[in-house]
């Protein structure tokens, strides 16, 4: 009998040992793989059905929050609903948070903070782990709801974007893209509603789920002349005494196809004159004089062909459209790129950064939308500090460009539509990016980038209007994008200094 008991005891010890090993394997060794297994949704459901923190603008507007749901009437099996009080106004900033379709934008990149799962938040809540207290955190953004609304109103129903930056810090103060979408539909607990909304948005050729302000890039047209002029001044190929011949067309090397000024006008004069009137030929000639190596290197100093270090996901990289070797035997192509045509493509956010580097004495700051992250108890976990990204030009070149851009606003291509309230000075560059080949129906994008006050810049704005119809294509950057920039800058400059 004793021998049987001993055998049974040994067997039980072995079985308990096997059980302990298996539990350790499941709970420790294989924990991550089991949690991430697509067939295991318990963790996801548990996190989804708990409080989630707010996303709040610099002027105190709630743009994402979680509200309790009355489940007594059987309308939902979940206790909480993620909502977006401003609807489509901030959709490309907040993104959306769903159970079955994942999350995007800040809802994705800041999910740990919003859910309260960071180490700091868990440590802060240690005393109440079993009380089911709310440990969610909040994200404070640099954008202002009043400026965002002003940008949307100024842009109207036209497809495009408006970006407003603080040139000294890189803080994004407004960034609105049209078309947009209502994230509340995608955050619905009704799977059929979500599925229908996403299918509709994904089938839309205008791509509302992408923020055209920074996730799409476009031909910049004459706004790129800021870059060409800066490279020319930095390399000594041009200066304020440079004079360009008055001409209607110019034949660059390696081609039989002439380059013409916009509208086939006769254009020329000193640097201030050709910049003010936005002549194409002088900047084509300047690019050729600079040469492939210096031109490509100069563009790279502005961040071209490099992803912008942005704290929102999916930022597109602007491109100069080739390496130096690509232009060595095609100076005609280099000439075209010198005034922002050809394969040059820029995001509206990057264009605002380019103007911002002029406004900031030659230093381009890293753009950011996150100001800080805060625990549920009000402890600041992180704060974004201003950081330089590039220094594409010297302070002297930036000062020269500022004067050239003031000329554009005072008596050049932006003079029609960029006069600010109170006579506040402004510096600007317009662009009309011609998309059609010569002889085809006119189709073009309209651009403007500007900063004010010109002598002590507080705000820089970039406006892009996509050439999707005849009304846009028949106009110019100054006439079409200029009034948008004017209205947004007036709204920004009306804010008390420091807000």
C-alpha cells in the first residue's frame, strides 16, 4: 500500500511539474505571441471597453474623447464610445480608433498614452490596481481649433490644404486637408456602418483618408523658385546685381524645345524684378548655371528626397526628381526643375517649412503636432522641445529672400490678394504649377506660401489648391490661393501674442 502511495505521489508531482512548465510557457514564454494572435481578441476587447483619454487642442477644444454608453436599452454591448466632437475638422490629425479596423494617426501612435498602458501610468496607478480606476492619459496638440476652422472656411469646398506653422518652433498651428471624413462613422459600434463608411472612403478617387497636406506631394510650380534662388545665392552663381535678358523664350542646352515664361510673356530684369514677376526663364538659366551637382545638393539641404521627421505617420517625402547623374546629359531637364516643373514634387507641409526656413533666418525646424502627454492625474509625461532639422541657407541669404518675397506681396504676383489688416507686412511667393503639355488644355495647381509680419515672423502659411477643374486651372496662385492665405493670416495675427 505504501509503495502505491509513493508511486501516486511521484506521479502527482510529475503532473504538477508538467502543469507548472506549461503555465510558465503560456504566461511568460508565449505571452506576446498569444496576445498578438489574430484569433485572440480578448485583450483587444478589454482595452476597447475601458476609458480612453482625450486629445485636446492648444485652445482647449476636445477633438477626441470617450463617453460612457447607456447599455440598459440594449443599443450596445460596450460601456464606452469613442467620439470626435469636431467631426471631419481634425480627422487627419486624430485619425480613428475602432475595435475591428484598427486605428490611425494620433489614435495609433499615442495609443499607449491614451489607454494608460505606459510604464509611468501603470506605476502611478499601482495603489489602485484593483479599484478599476481610470488610468487613461491625454494628448495635448499644438493645433488651435479656431485657426483650423479659419483654414477650413478659407479653403471652402476646393480640394487642397492649408498649413500654418510657427517658424521658430516648428509647431503646427493648423493643418486642414480637403477632402476629409467623419471619424465618428468609423468609430461606431455598428460593424455594418463602419464597413460601409470605410468602403465608401476607400473607393473615393479624391482619397479622403489621406491627408493631402503631408501624405501627398504635388508639383510646386514657382513656389520652388525660393529654393533655386537660395541655392544660387549660396553658391555665388547669382546676387542682387544679377540681370536677366528680357525675352519671351529661351532654348536650354541639349534640346530643341524652348522654355517660355508663364502666359508666354516677355520677362526679365534684375533678380528682384524677375522674382517679383515670377519669370520662368531666369530661374531655368540659374539652375543650369548652378549645375547638376550643386543644384541637387542644394535641394537636399532643404530636405528633398528625405522623409520629413514628423510625429504623424505616413509623411511623404518631397523629391527634386533625380540625382545629379540624371541631369548631367539633360541640362534642359535641370532647367525645367529650376522653376518647379518636371518631376519636382513637394508636400504642402514641406513648402511651409521651406518658407519657414526663410522666416527663421535660414534654419528649418522639425514640424510637430504633439505638444505634451499627460497622465490622468495631471502629471506631464513628455513635452516636445523645438529642434532644428536643416540649415539650408545662411542668415544673409534668408534676409535677401525675405526682401524678395516682400516685393512679391507688395507689387508682384501676390499684390492682388494678400494685403493684411492693419497694413501688417507680409512676405510671399506664389506658384502656378502647369500640369498640361504645351498645346493641351490648361490644367494647373495653385500655390502660395507666405509669412507675417515680414520683419518679425510669427506665422508661416502654405496654401495648395489642386487643379481638378477648369475654375482652378484658369486662375493663378496669387489670385486663387492668395485670398486663402490672407484670411488665415489675418485670423492668426488677430490672436494675442503668446497664444
